[in-house]
C-alpha cells in the first residue's frame, strides 16, 4: 500500500477507534452548507461526519474484524462516528433526513453488530441515555421500597390496634 493510502487508512482507523458505533451514509445530494449544518448537529453529541473511500473502509473493516458491510459500501459514502450516545446521533441523523430529505443511512455497526438502515431508525426512537438511566434506577429502587413498606406494615398495624383499643378503653371510662 502506498504511503498516502496508508496514511488515509490510519486516519480513518483513528476515527473508528473513537466510538463503539459507526453509521454509513449516502451523502450524494447534500450541499456544502448542509454538510456544515449536519456536522454542527452531530457535534452536539460529540459525533463526527467524514467522507471515506469505500475500498479504504473495506480494508479497515477487515483489519478490525467487522462484519461485512459491502451492501452499504456502494456509491458515495460518509461515516458518522464519535461520542457515546449512538441513539442520540441516530436521532440527529433521522431529524436531518426528515428536514432535508437528502442524507440516507445505508447501514451501521454498534459494538461490532451489523445494523441495517431500519435498525438505525429504531435506535433513533430510543429515549435519551439519561432517561433510560433514570428508568433503570427507578426499577432497581422499586424492590427496596416495597420491602420497606412490608417491614413497616407490621409495626404500623400493631400501633393501629393499640390505638383503637386505647380509644375504646377511653370511651368506656
């Protein structure tokens, strides 16, 4: 491999090392101004948009033991990588597509699992990471709250019986 190509392959590899996901997109009809707008939207999620050559991406994918993405490596290809919020990035891409009707997701990888375009759309529908974490903490906290309620119920019941007896005796006297 020539030195220039080796440099480009290494540079693309550095981008892929930044995240656990990569989305491949067709950027054929997008203008320079729209590219800047998309990059700004992606930067909110610490993600980056890079144009790559299909053959170079194939070399890198093979080096990293990625599943075959040959169906997505046709025509002009850009990669979207970076950040730790794949769902937020997928949502930003989906919003951009809805607004502009110009960029299409071909496929993607999430933790080295191949995603089709439909899978990326489903990923975009997930709630934000903070909401998922809050829901998980709520689920983990529920059994502890129920145990505390059960433990508290026995003494509370005894106190209610004693109070009722006390009131009953006070009424007799």
